[in-house]
C-alpha cells in the first residue's frame, strides 16, 4: 500500500528540487524556441479532379495523389522548372503532401528562405497539375482508342454480314434459307447498334477529359507560413515546464 501522507510530506520537503527542475524546463523550452527557430516554409493547395470520383470514395484517389507527389518524377520536374541541380531524392525530404479531402491536396515545403520555399511550393504544384492532366489525357485517349478498335472490328464483321446478305431477301418457300437470312438481318441490326454504342462511349471518354483538366487547378497560391516567435516560445516553455515538473516530482 502507498502511504499518501508520507508521499505528500516527501514532495513538500523536496519542493526546491522539483521547482528548480520545473524552472529549468521552462527556460530550456524558451531557449529552444529562440535558438532553434522553425525552417522557412510555404504551403499551397491544389484541387484535384478525378475521372472516377465517387461520393462514397474513402480517400483512395487522393492518397494515390499524395504518393505520386512524393516521387522522383514530380520532384525532378519541379527542380527543372526551378533550374536547380539538387537531386530529387534530397528535395523529396523537404516537402510532403496531405490529402485534406477527397479532392483537395495540401503541399508543405521548406526552404532556405521564405522566397525559396514559396518558389519550391509553386514549382511542385505546377509540376503535379501538369503531370495529373497528362496522365488523365493519356488514360482517356487509351480508353477511346480501345473502344474504337472494338468498333472497327465490328465494322469488319458488319461488312461480311452485308456481303453474305447481298441482294437476297427472306424466302418463304425455303424455311432454312429464310431462317438463315433472318439471322443475318438480326446480326446486322445488332452490329449497327453495337457500333453506335462504341462510337458514343469513345466520344464520352474524350469528352470527360476537359472537365478533369479544368477541375484540376491551384486554388490556394503558394505563400509563406508565418511563425509567431512569442507563441512558439510560450508553447515550448510550457512544454518544458511540464516536463521539468514531472521529472522533479
């Protein structure tokens, strides 16, 4: 069993020790805020439109965008725009992406100065938007081309059916011939319908791309993140005070 009375007496008897440690922690926290200020940083926000956006999406698409932002391809494109010789792998350590919603991406970047951080954030946002638009266009073109390939194969088959039909018409006196011709006419109608369907789907695949392109844009221009030295010192001092007090007790 713990003797609470003895514990309280011991804490009171050593109050100079834990008060000194609490004060030391407070001073150390304030010193850290003054001597180790945060690096200059900038932030930008990008609205990302997806072709497969769904109201019930659990954030899979935006998480993919976050991972794509942290690739050497995006980092390299941004560095080329900045005219920097820095390696993409090193640059990737200075920024991160965060999915705020299913379609809103936040980009946080650090730099040697506020101006450099803002320039880096702008280059990253531009590189990401350009890469996203390019990928969406390529995907739409590939889908449209695949649909047109299927349409062309059906057109070839339709030409064969039309050749088989020729100028004949169903002959009521020959049941077998009549059934064969009717089957060919039915197949031709089906092929005509399928060809029209593939034409429409191909057009829709390409039509959706402009909406995705227009919807993907920088909605919050890159800007420096302002840090309050007083607030940082107060926060760090409070943390140091709490840690020192706990250690002393």
